[in-house]
């Protein structure tokens, strides 16, 4: 893949260098997942990837940055405690000379060659005062700290680093430099995204003999966390503890935030809190808010509610941040009712809902496919004077996309632009997903190009979305190629990428590769979270591997990873694909009785699996319950049409089709294929070709199932000329006939005693490299037996090797036994 990509993409944005801090030697390298190199990139993917470069600086989190601790008063690091926040620079700890030095350095006329003279004058002044006075040394140290912080305030970080290096290169630097200065520099580098440089600096300072304190370590942890390098942050935390440096409350708060971002199991999060308490460190309001936020990823609404109560018992009053975080947890747990209760409590305690509040609520309803209610919430927030932002619109757009309502999704996008709300990378990612999932790769490429026009850059989610899209479309070579390019562009795979790869490969039918990704993920030290387990379960479910699915389910619970509705959905699919109907029914019974609330996604799955297993009563029951929630989507409506179509329940199928149109859904190819199937088995079999023509007229591309269904309709009714015409149209469209196509002709000819024609079809199959199956020869043998031509049937089997040199002896014996059974 890389060979065909423009050099600008490969060279202009290399992967970030590995930090030199010693603990980094324990970080695992993440090799290419597929065992063999991918084939050359397709022209589509090449065009998609050219001249687009990712952002390597994830949006910073907002932990409280550490305060410095020493016998003299120290100033907290970070914006949250910055007295200059939103104000002109003011630092009362600077001496008059220190302020004069700072003014000289920030003067537009300052030149770097003057640095030595300016700082030399500062040091000479303090040396003249008293070379032995520790007080003067402390004052000089405070001036250096203030100057560096002031330069950071004025966005002159490179100059601040030059001041630091100038002081560091002096013989008496150990008297002036302290961990307060180091912490400020580390924090400054972190904000610039230069985390590797920060780690290298800290390591070199330790080699030089500087005793690092908790504030220096905490600054590096915060820098890693702010740049999305969560595993590195945890490694620094562990190294700090190993060296006997005790974490402060702020250190713990930062690491708790990191644990939440990493999706750590709740057992590890609660274990860290117990460690805090054992060390005599009391939790503050920020700790409680962070703990509630940690519950988002795993949908741990019960744990969040418990933390909320503990917070109030500890004497802390919930604030707007607390309520918004708790509301968001309920939203991500698909519990919109509880989220609304939090809103009511929030308002009753005097906190007005903000855009963050409404966005969380809208997200909650969208997650449960309650799109009408989500739109009503948007209208409600506008009435209160809160303008929707890019997150509001993107959430709604994604919801309509997921429900298959592309027209509604595009209306939201157009409304967003009309309101002057500029789309961000999340918006573009949602559009890429929408077009990609529909197989509209040209439109997907246009969106990708528009990212550049809007001064956005692809992020890790963009790459993960591409992986998911190609995986869902069975394009495994593109999956491997995108993953390779993602790493080449400097993105380090995190848990979400691994989860996406597992899902992508399993959707491509590459089960072994999916499991290889899972193993590599564990080898890289990435602990599985709820999404990881669900991705593995979905892969197992596709293969009907229900026994392995049950083992994974047990493992989840053993590591205190709480299963959610998607977990149960995968179990249902595993049972359905494994033909374990009774197990499926037992789990469905548990769901209805309350093992987990039958939310929309579970009810949808019950519709799908029951329809797939042709369980009419169970399918209708699940669909009825789903309609009570008002949230059937395109896939469930298609499932209903499919089961009614198979049973020739035309009136019922038409009812669902009308409901589909009334609900604003555009029929998909699956819809039309089910309708064609229904008509192909009826007296009105010619209707199936009418639907085929309608598909083509609407710009949809029929698949092999579409053509095979129409061919069957004509063959079944002895209309072989029309069947042959459809066969020709199928080939003209670029589709390759499969064994079902040929077997349909073979069976029809044999049933009408046209054995020469049937055998000619077999010869054509062999000539075109289509592998025969048991049904191919069964049809001919059964045709002879049906017309009382046993001898001809036996002669056909005895000379079968001449027709098909690759036929096995076992197949010949099987057919002979079939003749005996048929004749008897």
C-alpha cells in the first residue's frame, strides 16, 4: 500500500519519536496485525488517503494540574489556578529586576543574542548582593520561575526553554533550578505536544543529579494524559511510586481521569481510590466528578449513582459538572428516563441546564433510537435561548444515519450549515460513515476532500471509521491497507482501534485475523474493556460459536466488566447462527423477564434473530414490543418483510412496506430482495422482474441474490427463455453467476426431463470454474427417479467421472445410495 502513496504523506508527518524516559522501555511496539503484507492499495483508497494528514494532538483533557510543595509558598501549575486567567500578566513574586528582565525578553525588539547579557546581569546582581545568602538564592530562583512562567503566559515557550537551558548550563544551576521550574517547563512542553521532549528532559535532569519530586512527575503524567498517551501516563505513575515518591491528591485525580479515558475496569478504578484512602488522602469534589465520568465508557450507571450518593454523604454539594457527568452516564447507558430525572434534580437545585446538558440528553435519546424525542429536545433548548452547536447537530446526524434515514441526516447537515455552525472532524466522520456504510465510496471521497477545504485534519476516529467502513463492506485488503497507513502517519493504535479492527476483520469473514488482533492487543498490554469483549463476541457470533461466546461472557463477569445490551445481542446472534434455538428462546425469556431492561437495541436483535430462524410468533412479539418504544429501524422492518415474504403473507408484508414509507425510510436492496423472493414463489411471479427493473431505475445496483431470485421465478414456472435472458443481464452487469444460479437451471431442466440441457449447464459450470455441490447432481438423479428412469440415473452416476473428472468416489457412492432410497 505504501508504495503507491505520495511521498508528501509519508515524509511530512512522521510518527512521533519515542520518549527517552527510561520507563518507556516497557512500552510494547505494535506491529502490523495481518500476518502477510496487504496487496497494493486500490485506486479508490489511494485517492482517499493522498494529501490528508492526521492530527497527532488529541483534544486535551482538563485534570487539575499539580501544585508544588516546599517549605516556601508555591504556586499551583495550570490554568485552573492561574490568577492571570483572562487578565493581563501579573506576578507579584517577581522582583523589580526580575520583572524588568521579563519585559526585556517579551519586547518585540528582543534578539536571541541578547539573552546571555540580560540573564547574566540578573545573576550578577544577586551575586553582588550576597554570594552566600540562601535568601538571595531563593529570590533568584523565584525570579527564574516567574520569568519562565511569564514567557509561557505570553506564548513565548521556545524562549522560556532557552532561559531554562541557559540556567541549566551554569555551574551553580543546582542552586537555582528546582522542581517547580522543572514542572512548569514539563507542563509547557506538554501543552505544545512535545511530550517525548518533556520525558527526555526529565530523564536527563535525573541523570544530572536533580532529585525529582511529585510535582515534576505529575507534570509529565499530565502532559502524557493531555496528549492522549494514557498508557505512558500510567507507566510514569508506577515509576514514581516505585521510587518512593508519594502521589498527591492532584496526581491521583489525573490518573483517575486517565483510567476513565482508558476504559479501565471498575475494579482497578475503585482499587486506586482505596489506595488514596489508605495513604490518608481525602477525596475532593474533583475526585468524585472524575469517578462519575469514569463510569461513562462502561455504561456503569449503578456505580455512578453510588458515587453520586457517596459524594453527598462526604459533604460535597453536586455542581453543574457533577450533574452533567451523571446525566451523560445515564445517556451512554441508554437510560434516557433516568437522565431526565437528573435534569429535574439539577434544575430544582438551582443549576440551569447548559448546552452540555442538552447535548448529553439528545445523545441519550439518539442512542436509544428515539429520534423524534431528540429533535423535540433540540427545539426545547432553542426555546430556552440555547443555540445548538456542532456536537448537537453531529449527534442528530449520526442518529439518523444509524437508523437508515439518510435524507433526514442530510437535512440536519444542511440546517447546521444554514445556521452558520461550522462542521468539525466529528461531523465529517459521521458523513464518511454514512456514505461508506451505503457503499457510496465516491460520496465518501468527496466528504474526505471537504475535510481539507474546511481546514480540518483527519483524526484517529477518521481512520477507525475507514477501518469500520471497509470491514463492513468485506474489503479486507483495504482494512489492512488503512491500518498500515494509519501507523505510518504516526497514529499509535489504542483500544478503540483494536476494537474496530476486530469488528472489521470479523465482518470480512477473516475470523482468524480478528482473533489475532485480539491477541496482539493483549500482548501490547491493552486491557480489554466492554467494547473489546463485545467486538470479540460479535466475531464469535458471526461464526455461530456459541460455546466460545459463553466462555467470553463468563470471563467478562469474572473481571468485573458488566455486560450491556450489546453483549446480550451478540449472545442471541451466536445462538441463532449456531442453530441453538432453545438457548436463544431461554435468553429471550430472561430478557423479557428483566435480566436486562429490553431496550430498543435488544428488541431489534430479537426481531432479527427470530426472523432469521423463521420463528413467526416470536418475531411478531418482539416487533410489537419494539413498536411500543416507537423505534423500529430499517433492519427490523426488513426482517419483518423477509419473514412475511417467506411465508407468502403478502398483505402483512405490504403493511410493513407502508409503515416503512410513512416512517421516512428509503427501501434498501435487502427490502427489494425480500419482496422479489415473496413474488417469485407466488402466482404473480413476474412481479419479481418488475421489482428488479425498479431497483435499477432508482440507481441501486442489484446483487447476485436479486438476479438469482428472478431466475428462480421463471425457472420454477418453466419460463426458461426468460430465465436465460435474466442470466445474460446478470453477466452483463458484471456479476459472476454462483452455484445457486447454475443449480436453479439444472433443477428446472431435470424436473422437466430435459436432461441433456441440465448436463450442458453442468459442463458450462465446469468450464467457468464454478464448483459443484451436492445439490447440483442431486437434481439430475432425482429427476431421473421422478420419471421412473432408474437405469438412466445409475448410468449417469457410473459415467459421472467422464463428465466431471474432479468428482470423488465418495460422491459417486452417495448418489448411488440416493437412487436406491428414492427407488425404494
